């Protein structure tokens, strides 16, 4: 029995094969057809779909999250400054 190795480098399915499977799936092809065409199991295609985005997508998402976090901090600083300069009317807010 073969042991499962989580190392993607030693994975039996290279990144190019996964990228091709994702491309075919995005074109609207069923998972079983993609699997048959690429010579992999349908379960592998389903697992890849479920696992989400590729590494490049995740890197872009992380970059964008960082940008948004910096923007939120800037907005909070602006709000705090405005509250100091212009307190709410009647002190009820």
C-alpha cells in the first residue's frame, strides 16, 4: 500500500495537468469528461474544484487583502480625527 505524501512536488499529478483540468472545467465541461480526457479520476477533478483557487490566485488575494486592511486602518484614523475636530451635536451620538 502506498502512503499518502502531501508534498506537491512528488504528487503524481503535475501542476500543468491541474491547470489544464481547471481550464476545461471553466469552459463548462463536466468533471467526468475532464477526467476521462486527461486520464485522471473524476474524484481528483472534484477534489481540485473543491480545494479552490490556484497558488497564483491565492497570492493575488493575499495582496489584495493586505491593501484592504491598510485602507481600513486609514479610514479608522480619518474617522477618529474627524470625531476630535467635530464632536457630534448634542452629545447624543
